[in-house]
């Protein structure tokens, strides 16, 4: 993984490129509000969404879809011909990609 330290003068171009980079091989945790937003985008109940697209009781998105060229599995909400099937309702972690947390020596940085 490449890590780039940022400072207050850096520009953060966070415009979605719709290439699916954030949709493969990542760990995305959800809060209850995000789960409801995702369910609304899929036009199903929160319970149905949790059962179909989440793990660990609804707090984590499943990444068990088709693998990309790097061998990373896609999010179960990703579609080959379109990209993220819930793009308008995607979670904050997806919206902020590639910004993320690192764990070093058991500390989240």
C-alpha cells in the first residue's frame, strides 16, 4: 500500500472517476443511517439490505463479488457495466476514497 502524508496545503481531488477502484478489496463499515440510505437506493427494506449485502449483523459491506485484475473481490453492490449500483447513497467511506485509516502497531492512525 502506498501512503502519502498530507498537509493543510494539499488539494484533495475527490471526484468519483467511476473506475471501481474503491469497489474492490476494501473494508467498508456502515453506521445505521448509511444502511438505511443504501436500502433506500436499492428500494428494499433495511432488513433485506442487511441480509443481502452486509456481514457482521449489518455493520460491514460484503466484498464477495467478481475479482478484478489485481485479484481483489468486488463489493456486492458493484456491477461490471455500471459501477456502484447505489452511487447516490454510497457510504462516507466510499465517498472519501482513497482517504483512509491505517493500523500500525495496533494503533489506528
